């Protein structure tokens, strides 16, 4: 158990809808990262927060947004969903954004858009 | 720009044999960290081992070791005495000290351990 909690585990929704994925980092970790894993794209970095502030942005679509709250949990909001958004979404956390600080991943949220 | 390359999409290895998973990386930053993760069929991402660019010794964690060749920019994962439970996808990843400090991942190698 990595200590990172992601909910829900599975999500099935229709195109055009909006969903929210939730992540609670490991106790003591200030950095939260979101990744998208699809079969043809591998693990794609979406966005990172550190202690409530956005720190780095990857290939995140404008339809997607995220935030980290004062209690350090984070939410990823996906809107106007398309079939291609179906993927496994991971949240990860680390103590700090340091080069020797590994990411610890949650079990992921599997999103299926129909 | 950062880049991680894993050239072996799939590997088949007999149980109890040692296996080496290849990883090469590219970065202009002299300070960086290299990581390996395991993803079993159940989907979770498990952190295995870390190597810092300034570490003098190759990292080891139980049956896992990292063959770090800095001049060649390679960071191969070695699994000794492979077990059936080692069957999984393995990802090499890198983080450097650029302000944009995300960890980037290679495309992975799927390892199959044969009984």
C-alpha cells in the first residue's frame, strides 16, 4: 500500500459529461502529480501541485483542470468528455519536488467514456 | 529536452534466471534522478529503485539492482533470480533539476517470466 488514495476506482460516463477524480496524498507529502495512462500513449504527465500551488504543467487539455486544497488533497476535473479520454488516471505524491524523491502512486481511477 | 528510451517492448525469461531491462536517457542537466517502477496486471505502480546522478555506487534493493553507466546515459534494471511474480510492465523514469520537475517515463517493457 503506497499510502496514496484515489477515488473512485472505476468511472463510466457518457461523452460530453464532466467528472471529478479525487486524490489524497501520503501523509507528509506536499507534492501531488496527475498522470494519464492510455494504451497508445503510455504514462503522460498532466500537472503537478506543491503545497497548494501549481508547479508544473504537462500535456493537459484545456478541458481538464486540477487543484490542490489546503488539506493537500487534490482533484482532477475532466469536462466535455470524449471517447479518447478513456484511460487510467493516476495520482502520485512525493515529499517534495526533489530529484531523489520518488513518486508514490495511487491505484488509479479507470475512466471509461461511452 | 528530457527523454527516456526503453527499446524492449517485451521480454520472455525463464524462472530463476537473471534479467536485464534496458533504459537510456537524455538530459542536459548534470543533476538528475533515475527511477524504476513495476506495474503488474492489477494496474498499480510500484516504486522499485532509485539512482542519483552523483551516486558513486550502483543502487540495489533486494533482488533489484541498477546498472548505472553515466557516460553512456544508461540505467538498466537487473532482476536476479526471477520469479513468476515478476511478470509485469516495467517503467524507467527520470527527474532532473529543471524548474519543470516532473518525472517523465519511458514506454515500458513487458516482462514475462516462464515457469
